[in-house]
C-alpha cells in the first residue's frame, strides 16, 4: 500500500473518531502501532481537551490539531466546540426570574415611581415646611428640595454599583443579591413613613438607601445571569435584564396614575411596593444555587458547581459545561505573567495592560448609553405631545404609551440578540438615532410655523425609543459582563456601573441648564456625540455572540486574533521524541514531551486512559492500518 492510500485509511479512522467525539461517547481515541484503541470516557474524566502547560490542542475536521502558541489564550474550532448549546430549562427560567424580579425590576420601578406623583410630593413638602416654619416655602427652595429628593438616588446607586464587585467576590453572587435586599427594605420603610412622621428628610434618606440597592442590582443581576446561562442563551437573558428594567419603569408609571396610587393619601404606598419584589427574592433565592462559575473558578468547589449545573441544565451529564469552565481554569493556572489571580483587586485591574481595552469598552458603553439623548427624549416627550394638540389630561397616558413601546421593543430584542449579534444591534440603531436626532431638531425648530412638524416630532420620539430599546438599552451592561474572565469580571463591572451612575447624575444635573441655553438645538449636542460614539463602537467593540468567556477575552490579548499552529496529526509529518521513558504514555502534570528539541509541560491530569504512540514510522505496513480500521468499525456508534 502506498503512502497516499495509507493516509486515506488513516483519515477514515479519524472520521469515525470525530463522529464519536461529537456524540460525546468518548473523549479521544488514538490508534497505536499495534492497532489497539484506547478510549477516554468524557463523562468520567472530563478530558476532551488535551492540554499542556501553555498549550491547548483540539482536533479539526481535517484530522489536524489546533494548538495555541499563547499560554493565556484559547481558540476552539467551531465544529468541535464542547456541546454547550442548551435549551431553556424550567429551572434556569425560574432562577432567572427570581433574579430579574428581585433586582432588575426593582431598579426600573424606582426609576419611574416618582414621575407621576411629583406634584403631590411637592405639595407635601410645602405643607410640612409651612407648618414647621409658619410660612410657605418659596418656589426656588421647593424646586431645590425636589431636586435633592431625585438626586439622592444617584449617589446611592454609585456606592452600590462600586461595591457590588467586592461583595460578589467576597460572599458569592447569590448571597450578594440577598444582602442587597437589606437597603431595599430600609429605603422602602423610610420613604413610606415620611408622610405619617411629617419629616420630608426621611424621603430623601430613603431614596438614597434605595439607590444603594439599585446600584447593587445593576451589577449583580447581569453578572449572575451571564454566569448561569449557556453561551447560546446569554444574549437573550442579558436582554431580559433590560426588559425587566423597562417593565419596572412602566409599572412605576402605571401605579402612579391618579385613579390608582397617585393620590394625596396613597402616594406613599407607591414607595412601599419596593419591598414586594425584594421579599419574593429573599424567600426564593436561598433554595436556588449560586453561580457555577463562581463556585468552581473562584472557590474551587467542584462538586457544588456540578450540582448547580445539573439543577440549571436539568441534566445529569454536565461534562461539556464543566470542561468549558476548566479550560478557563487551566489558562488561569498557565498564565505566568500574573495576569489572572484568584481574587482581583481594583488596583490589579487598573494595572493589567491586557485589560485596558476591554475595560475601556465596558466603561465607554455605559457613558454612551447615558449620553445618547434618551433622557432628553423622555424629558421633551410631554411638550412634544402637548404641541401635537394632545389633550392635557391625556398627555400622561401618551407618555405611558411611549414607555410601553420601550417595553415591547426590548421584548422583541430578547430572541434576536443571539441571532443578529451584539455589534449589528448596536451599530445600526445608533446610525438611525443620528438621523432621528437631526429630524427631531428640525421638527422642534419649525413646529411653531409648520404645525405638521409636531407629528414628525412624535414619530421621532417613538422611533428613537425603538432604536434605543434594541441596542443601547440592553447591550452595554450585558456586554460588560461578557468581556472579562472570571477573575476581573466583578471589579470591571463595578467600574462600568460607577461610570453609568456617574454620567446619569451628570446628565440629571446639567440637562435643564443645557436645555435652557440651547433651546430647540439641544439634540444637536447629542447628534455630534452619537457620531463619535458610533465610530468608537465600529472600531473597538467586538462581537460576543455564541462565544465562551475565554474566546471573548482572547480577542483583546496582544497580537489581536489568536495565533494558532496547525499540527499535522499524521505522525509521518510529526517528529516527537518522548522523554523520559519508552512506553509512549502521556504523562501527568510534570514530565515533559519534547518536540523538535523543545519541551512543553503536560497538564492533562485526567488523560490516564489515552495511549499515544509518538514513534509511528512511515514503514507501518498495510496489516497494521487495516487492523486499526477494523477496530474502529467495531465500535458501536
């Protein structure tokens, strides 16, 4: 038999091996020179990826291997990526709903809850201070007190967001969420009793403490969701986080209507509603598992991580998920430059050069979200509806309809996030938003002379909300959780969350002043900013759809895309010399395998059953190859 025929038969053997591999029935199947086949069971030893110190290898459809030249980076071949694509299970949905209701919904509710009863709260301040000082409060001081009430929420959020990463690493994701409910209860009680106690300051303090809870929520919910969901559902669940925020905003506005709780006697109970979702989470969450990634990669509790995965996936065999996490652990252990540590500090995060760009992207997306002009759109919506001859008593319902559009389009974004990808859903809506900002500027400029322009303004408001809901609404916080490995993720999200809350505060303080100075040209400022932001997203924001955390992190490593070396698995081309013994067995953790004079250390501690002969020669005869093929054919596929 010629060399070409032998190679064809060898390729046929490998084809059968790969078929078995994809079905998950074996980890590796290597034919030795005597025709014997050694099987490594995936379900038992989790060794589907044979890794060495600084090297991770995986088989490709052509029968070759891919080996990373960079110790800190991993590349999976798409066809042989571990079988991580999972369907939506009942337990995963239940777990996610508890997180979303107790954190995301609560955050959104507190954003919108004071919009409708704002005049009632001002009246309460006026009456209280009149009784206290025997004279009515002047309009300037009343406006100042109202501004303090709304503004105190934001510094509280900054504190919560910045502390969330430390808390998540210290006590775990689940306990951190449970701890975050303490300020939710305290804030709700203080805000509610302010009227009975006739102490307006209690409302301000209550809003500050509630802000701490919401700051925790904005970081812990997306982090927790990203770590419990399979990567093919990560976009949908990340978008669900924003969906529940918009539902919370909508419900806060609905309950504040005058025929519900938006009355003189009942408006304090709007703030007590905060305790409801927190109580639900407090009851249910203790019965649910912590993040499997946290349990394995931070606490090294393998059995607990497996139990958590079995609960979430509702499957006994969670080998693929465990291997994906162990790959990240292997890369962490192999990193010699100190980039990855068990617990990251903020100082380490800021000093690690490899994390500068992902951190810049995560922070910049938060800034873009707040400077996109969405707050200005909602601020102008009342005057726009009024200019379009909407009756005064119907304007609040028109604004409520705008919030409903926000909810609806965010709901639409949930199933398409993992289909269209993050980059397209950022870039195309942002381009549309630039056009809309130009159109609404023209409409505001000419609506006094051209009445029809007011209808263009309404159209622009709705279109802008739609674009925001599918792009800049859900993606920034979701992608911030995706850009980092397990170690730096909590601290990085804390910085990103701090940036989000900080720029929310800046916009809240400065917007009315800017609007007073620029009048109808207010949106020109946002238009110019959006042009620069779109360029930044196009150049620097990577696609994270259907990628593992390790693959995403590798994009930002020095040298760009991962460098790979194709190693021809036909050992006629390989020149391996095994050291130190002659039995050609893949050794565990310390003994080296020398290739072309260079030694790479083996980290394949679980590959005990895999026998590899590196001494195959071109002189292998026809009988040996035929015997090997027959052995493969006998395996029950």
